[in-house]
């Protein structure tokens, strides 16, 4: 399975991109997408999509660009994570399953504790507020359908305070009747705990199982 990855980037007081890419598994087809026109060192290919537009709107346009590729699946990762060495091998079977909406590469310990999850795969059911985390990977057709979903378009255009990627995506996938998969242990670990949109991080956002 060919997976195309977009890595979103915004300037941080303490940059994490280089440290993150050191842990990007060899052979990953990845592109850095800055939110804006600022310079980013081209550790991997860099593609600029225009002026800075903010969290969710940038996520949306990165997904749209990834959907133009010939990949079988696509995913968007932040610029402040460590990658599990077996991340792509682990997620591939779930992405290939019928009915998969997304595979979330990041599982926060707070969410794992909420549902009492142990090792392995877990399906989260429900929409807004039932999950959080991110690092979403989608089968290509699901990604293309998501871009056209009325809830996602409305959220992109009308939801003002920074938008909520890790609530909006589960809500849309839930409405589409598709499955939301999470893996314990988490397949990503945050190395930057300063939110670029002003959210407060606590120990509940630590990676489950790391």
C-alpha cells in the first residue's frame, strides 16, 4: 500500500521539525506543508499552498493536495512528533479493511484510560467529543469524500476559534457511518507540548503506552 504523508508546519519558539524527521521511518513518502510562506529547511520536499490560513483550513487544503496523488491512503501529521518504527506496517491492514474511515496514529493516554483500552486495535464509536488525538490516516476514497462532506465544509468556513481537527474529523466520519480505529500503544508521541493554536496540554495528552 502506498501512503502519502503531509507534515504541517508553523513556526514555533522551539522548533521540533528536525527532531521529528529523524524518527520518520525510512522510505516514507512525505512532504512538508508550511501554513504560510515562511522558510522551511527542505529536509524532505516542501510545498507551499499560499498565505497562512490557520489550523483547520490549512489541514483541509493539505488533504486536498494529497488527494491529487496516486497514493492508496493519505495522512496528515504535525511537525512535533516521534514516529513508532513500525507505524506504516501497523496501520496498513486497518487502512485496507472495508468500512475503515480513519486510523488515528496518535492515542492520548487520557483517551485510552477513559475507555479502558489495552494493547491492540480499538474502535471508537461516536462523533464530536468522544475522541481526541490526531495523526489521521484515510483510505484515499474516504479522504476525497471527506473533503466534500457538508459538515467539514461548514466547519472550515464558519467555525471561528481555531477550528477543532480532532473533533471535527471524528464527527464527519461518524456521520458517514465508517469506523474509527485507534492503536495501543500509540504510534506517535508528541515532542512539542506548546500548542500552536493556544490549547493547554496536560499529562492526559501523553502518548498511551510510551
